[in-house]
C-alpha cells in the first residue's frame, strides 16, 4: 500500500490534515491517532507537506458524496447545475467578480478538490478567483479542479452560473443566490457554518444504534424488490417538457389536503400509476432526492448534502396516494442512513448497464422562487434541469413555478416509448385525482 493510500485510511477514519509554518498538523477523532497512525504520517510526511502547501487542508468527505465523485460523474451533464438570469442592464463587472470570489471564499465546498486516496477525500483550497467569462457558456467545473463555481456574462446582460453537483444541492444553490445580491452591494454577511461539521455528524450517526436499525429496515424493505421490466439493452433516453398549469395544481393540492398528505405524494402517486400502466409493473422502487440536513446549522450550510430516499411502491395494495403516503412516512423514519451505506444485499437483479438498486427518479423542488438573486433586476430564465442519469429507466423532475409545476419527463426508450402520450396520461391522472 502506498504512503498516501495509508493516509487515506486515516482520512476515512475522520483525520484532517494541514500545515502551519511548514509543519504537518492534524485533527483526529478520539482513539484514531494510534502509534500506527503516527508511523503512517511520518512515512508520508514529505508527500503530504507538498500536497498541502499553499494553505490546503485534507479532510474526509461525506459518505453521500462518494457515490457522485467519479470520473464519469465529474464530466457528465448530470454532474453540473446551471442557472441563467437576464439582468435589466449592465452590472458593475468588478463588483460582480468580487461577489463571486467572496462566495467561493465563504463556502469551502466551492474550493474543494476531490481526491481518490483510499476512498474519496476533500482537498480544501484557500480562496481562489472565479473568472467571469464572456458569452453564455461558462467553463464546466470539474470535481478535481477548484473553483467548482464558474460564471459567464453575455453582451446582452445574461449572467450564467454553473456549479458542480458535488458541491451543492438545490437548497445550497438557493442559499448562494440569496447571498449573491448582498455581496454584490458590498454588504457584510455572517460567517457560514463549515461543511466539515456535517461530515463529523454523519460519522457519529453511522456509528450509532439508530444507523444499525435503519440498515435492518432497508434490508427487510428492499431485499426482495424488483425493477421495471427491461426487455432489451438500454436505449436512448428521451425527454419532454411537462407543465402542470395553475388550475390543475390547485386540484393536486386539494386532493392532498383531503387525504391529509402533501402535493409531493399526489404527484408521485400519479407518476407511479402511469408507469404501471405503461410497463405492467405494480412493484417499483423510486429514488427521491432529499436534503440530507439533520441539524439546524445544516439549513444554512452550502454543501452537496443531498441524498436519495428509496420508496418502494407496491401499487396493487390500495389507493396509490395512500400507498405513497405510508411508504414515505416509513422511509423518512429511516432516511438518515446515507444511500451509500445501504446493505449490499438489497440490490435486486438488474440488466447490464442499469442502476443496481433503482430505476426511477422523482423530484419536486420547492425553492424555485429562491433561485433569483437580488441583482440588477435579475430574472430567472430557466429552472435547472436534471438529465436522466446513466442506467436509469424513467425520471420526472418538477419545480414549483407560478402556482403550478414545471419540469421534465425522461424515459429510456427501451422501457417506455411514446413519451408524449405518457405525459398526456400523467396530466389526465392528476386531473382525476
């Protein structure tokens, strides 16, 4: 094992490393820094000092980040989030660049490189500038090269920001946009919490009896689950826009209120029902992105702390809305367990090239109104999209938008064909909800 690979084991165990005046410094959880750990650091001392020069810090990553930090994700379309704003006039370019730089200085995840040691680790860089490019296409950020935020400003005053998906979830994107305006105006903001606190809390949870109970729950719940029938090799993903207009959205909300549940439940139940009709499957596992935030400080922490909550929908067992409502409540009780910590034996058989645990994604983002910064009359042009990930069968992403919902419906052509008809049927099911 190489010296840095051995260091990676220590970082995975919670050790953080940095230098001060050329000397190696560390922070370690109780019981981790043993004589063998000291020997590892002595052997790797010169290499570590070289790696950490310039004020860098080596720290553990969230477990939920490790499934997203690989070469394929780093380069994939699904690995970035892009938002564009039409400004009412030309901004002060120097003030805008200073505001973008301050965002990166304030939030360490935007200046983090992800390294593969034993697992993945965060190499946190000191503050670095964000070049404000010309045009409408910022450079695509890469998970191994900070900053993970890039920007471009076109001649017609359209500001486009791109953030790597490892660095932020949807809530974090909203937090960044809420800070951009005040920073542009030169206002002072309170220091944000460090994202490393989330890592430490996650580690404490994973060692708890609560996490062990959650693993037992997921093994029981998913151990015999099945996926949608796939009759051939993966096909080409197809995507169509979908809009739930305000009148239909009111129907959805009324149905949710009458059932004592949420619009999310009604929207997902209709999606499951339509997929069941299209494929003949009545038992399916749906992955739902959730904010992995379990502490008050997490609500104001910019990080990639989003996870996947798995909902097994057995739609032949009753009213779809009731089925989804019960499943969501049960899953949330055990939802703190990171997806990457699921027991290895919960994966049902899947065709080659398909995701091993689930094939369906559903998301309802409720903070679209928070994505527009208070900046030179900014107007949001497009909500961030979420292309169907590799190995997925179907996906539906919706945003709250002007009292209705808007988003994208995607399906692999080998699983569901005639996507426009599926979209129409989905709206019909919602209307009859």
